[in-house]
């Protein structure tokens, strides 16, 4: 797991900021640092060292003056997980020296691929998966990507073809951002790495800010919150032809649209167990996140069954004593059943206030709730325990229909196929399984199956969305002109499979993966997601709705698969919390700071209606903490302040 960056430019002078770009990413890879400078005209490449380059590598330092013909630079910060020796140094050259790669991620099936490639005549000098990617590219070119089971973002210079090839994994677990303008192409694992290059603009994209504050939109396309900075989308690759500077982006992976295949509990269980087995491959300790919910508990239980050495021995949890948030009894149940060594913490509002500037800085973009902070503290616990790899349950809800809002398209689909009476019977089962009121299910059914006016839908979303959004009337007319009325996140759908595909591709999973990547890498921790093994995702995509939601239960197929593995009191939990936090209490306790942030010196002041905002801030601390979308305003405000004050993380 690493931080990567690179620059292609018409003049060598524009390659000089590369060390600064890597310095901004040091937290992603504190174990090693390296560079390669390429003259694409002569196809000559030279490796260089940095301040943190491991001992024993006799590369010259990054030069103060670059060769006049230099037009490509690649940089690499390493977090050593596989083959801890200097053989894993990056950027890594191919055996013939014609190709160089800077790579962030893990190819979990690298051992099997290495044996296959050995049979095709390739030899290997290290025990890394990086070298496997180089050999796979040499053997199969871009067609190597479907052979990889893992998470990755990499940039590969191929001197034979004289191209720079960048690729991202199927579901976008690992990030890659880029800027392309005026003959300059720059990329980095994180936006802060790009912003370290003086030619990359540092300006907010107003339409994204409005959509985030008012419509609840997060990542729904290749744009970011920054004008001129883009994301290479999940399942895409990018080719930059160096002689012509032509840039092409192609989708290489699409979730297959396959016929339904029912009766899959055993199959899903076996695929998940094998996914965990592959993700326990490591030359360092591997731990697990444990929230007390079904997803993380399944990972902990399966890891315990596969435990070997220090892999899967430790779990890390955040607990709160607040009513409705305390999951300690479920965590204790799983710890007792699996024998993991637990680590836990209870963050306070004072902790939040202390950590918030760093959290906002590391996230790079605004985030809609304080739940991101709970995950931040989990990663801090792992680092304090010197466990640099964690498995967690991210993606399970998107893959296996685990959110309660999934009842909406499910019930609408039942009504369309079998009639309203059948949908009401399904709603009654869901009510018994979850304890939620009739109004919740009837409202979802109407939202997804009745052609309601847009204004009514907007009111429904504002009232029911789990992450509050700012009322439009708080925005200035100018900012409202930048925005759109709704988010793809809350479009009505009468088909559960369509809803799940949207969640995986745009409305739910991409922002969650961004939070997880930034939180984990802030502490030099690698987060692995067994539920996003493509084999499991593709098999789940073929499940009929009745196996995803059955007898009123969400994730029914997983609950069935985990019988005898996860304790029943956790496996059959009625409630769903996720990374729930006492956000309202925290906001009340830090209300003086919130007022100061949003007061006369606010960077949002030109985007907000002054009278409406003053009315918001004038109430009691309790009233302020209950304002809809308050966290979004705080997050956006601190993000805008960070734009004005660049700082290496």
C-alpha cells in the first residue's frame, strides 16, 4: 500500500515539484521513497533516491537540475506489506528495464499469477505483487487487468510502446486523481499531492459544493470538489501517448448483467471465506475492524477460523455509551466467540475538536457526517497497536442489500410484479424484522412507485435522509444557480438490482471508499475489503431479490451463510447503526467553535444568506446542534479554509 504521483510535461522544469507531491503523501508510505525520470524521446530512464529511500540502494539523489529532454517523472512512497526488503522499492523496473511502475494496492491472487507467469517463461527477483503486475503487463498488456483480484491504482511507463498507462481497480477501492491542461498531465493518490504542484489550480468547484450542501450529492461522476482536478473512475484505464500527448480513457470493467441464479447461501459463504483467506496474505500483522454489526462480525469470525500467526488476531472498535449507540454488548459477544484480542476507544467531543483539522485535511473533500471520525479513530487504534493492515466490512450493504432504504425499490418491485397487496405483506414482514413503523415502509413504497411531484420528493428526502442537508433558503441566489435540484442518490427506482448497481457505481460506495482510504492511510494503515472481491460481487448480482431481502430481513443470504459462524444475537440483529456517532451531542458541546467557524470570518459567508445564517447561530447550543445539514456546513467551511492554507499532511 503506497502513495503514487507522476508528471508528464513539455518542459523538465515542470517535473521539479515531484518530490513536493510525494512529501504531501508521506503518510501513505513512510517506509521508502523513490523516483524515475524519463526522456521519452530517447526512452532513457534514470532512477533516483529521496530523503527516505531505504539504505542499500545506490541511486543518485533527485537532481536539482533535470536533463533538458526529461518529460516524465514517476514517484513512489512505500508502505511495506509484502516482501519487506529493498526488493520492493518503487518505482520498480521490469526485468528488461523497458517498463517502470508506481503502484498502490494489493493483488491478492499474485501467488497464483506468479506461478502461471513462471510457466510462460517469466522469472522474478522479489516476492512482491508489483513485479507480478509488470510481468502480467508484458505478457498480456491491458488484458492483464481482468486477471487481477485485488485493489489497485497504478501508473506504468512502457518504453516499448512509449505510453503512460494508468489503471484503477473494478470498484475503485484505491484512488487516482489527475489534472490535464496546457500540456501538463499530473496524477497522485490524493488531491493534496496534486495541489503540491504549483501549476495545478487550487479552486473549489461551486456546483459540487452546492450539490453537497443542498442535494446531498457526494461522488457521482469523475469530477471532484476542485475545479480542474478529476478522478479516474473505478474500472477505467487511461493511456497517454507520449509522442503525441493524446489522452484516452476507457472503461475496462462493467459489472456483468447476468441471469438470476438462486439458492446461493452456501456459495456466498464460501466466496466470502475465500476472499478473507486471500486478504490475510501479508508479511505484517493483519487485524480486523469490529463494529458489532453483521458485516464486520462476519469478517472477524471468518478471520478467526483462518487465523495463522498474527493474522486476524486483533480487533479494533469504537464504542459510545449514548442510548441507541452502544454496541459494546455485540462487540463483546463476537470477541468471546472468536477469541480475538480487542482494542477499543470512546472518542469525546474534545477529541473531535482536536482532530478535526487533520481529519478534514486528510479527507481532501467535505464529508457529510461525523461518522467518518469514528472510522478515523479505529485506524488510529490500529496504528497505536502496530497493526498496519485491517480487514473490514465495507461494501457489504451495497453488494447484498443491507440498507433500510433498499426496502423502497424492493417493495416497489414487488408491487409492480405481484401487486400492491403483496407489497404490503412484504412491508409487514419487514416491520416485524426491523421494528420500524408502518409509515416508514409505506412512505418508501410511495416514493419509489408513485409519480410524486418533485417538491414532494424533495420534502420527503429532507425529512428522512440519514445525513441532513442544508435547506436551500440558506444559500444565496448565486450559489443556488450553480446547483441541481436533486442527487442521483435519491432517484426513485422500482428495481432493487438497479438500486444496488447505482450504489456500487456512484451513489454510495465511492464516497465510503474515499473516507476509508484517507482515514486508513492517514495512519499508514492498509484497509482491505473482503466483500468487494469481484467474484462475490458478481455472484451477488445474480441473486433474485427474494434472497437479498427475505421474510423482511435485509442481507438475508449473508445471514443464512453465517449460521453457526456468527453468534445468532449478532447475526439476527434487528437494528442497524454502522459507524454511528453522537453527532448531535458533539455539535452541542462544541457549539462555540461552530459559531466562530460560521461567523463573520466564515469562508462560506458569500455563499450563504446572512440573515438566515445569523438566525441559525442565534439560538441555543441545543437548537444549533439540531439544525439540518449543520455538519455539512462545518465540513465545507473547514475544507475551504484548508484551500487557503496549504499544508503538507
